[in-house]
C-alpha cells in the first residue's frame, strides 16, 4: 500500500521487504533500465552510485530498484522470494 502526504510517500511492508518513504519532491533519476542483457554488476554499481548521490538509504534503494529493470531482469526480480531481497547485499 502506498501512502502519500504533502511531504513524503511511504510504502507498507507487504512481503517482508523494508518500508521506504520518499520526499514528495523526489523524482526517479534517469537510469538506463537493465534488461538482462549485458553485465548486471555494472548496472548494480551505477544504480547504487546514482541513488546514493541522491541521498537514498538502503530501504529506499531496494524499493525503487525494480523501476530500474525491464524485460527478463524485471521477471527475475519478481520471481525472488521476499527473503532474497531484504537487503542491498541480497541483490548485489
């Protein structure tokens, strides 16, 4: 469930995944989506660098990570059990 207020947006913990809230002014950085073709470590490193530069913490990075994927990579992420995506180290 997503809750929106004047100052932030919050996601409820539906599957044991960390809860994240973002400033209402936050805009997702323009990061090329990873499709499953190429080197996933490069995408993970780029995503991490960009999100850290925007001041996001680990739970925010995990919550937004699926937005940086498409195609086969999105299917892979969706197939993970919640226990496999609780920390950034689980994903990286």
